[in-house]
C-alpha cells in the first residue's frame, strides 16, 4: 500500500479542496475571511459550532460570492438562490411582525 505524504497535513488538504471545488487558494480564502472580519457575509455572525465559514458560490457559473456561516449557506440553498423567493420570504416575515 502506497502512503501519500500529504495525508494528514491539514493546510495542504484544505488548500487542495478549495482549489479543486472553488478554484481559489487558501490565501484567497484567508483574504476573503479577513475582508469579512471573520464573519458571515449575511448575518455577520461566526460559526458557533467552530466550523469554518462555507465558501458560497453560484452553482451555475461557479463564481465564488463570499463566505457564509452554515445556517446562511443552508438557507440560500433551501431557497435555491432565488432572489424572488427570498423577497417573498422577507415580505412574509414583515407581514407577520418580523
């Protein structure tokens, strides 16, 4: 069995994953994180569960939009990235006292 030398090297694995999935480097991720002050681009919170912020991207174009907490990233996914549906959700919340 051949052992890969990079297995277990956290930073290498993170960088490889970012490049493969989103076309960005670990330095790009760190620059985005710094520009967002380490916070979610939507709710401005940090991940309470200690996980890294998720790389949000357009699923059609692959373009990276920013870094989001797990809840905000999941919410956008649940709304299928639809601005119209999100506007309806805001209207609904406003109508019902939020």
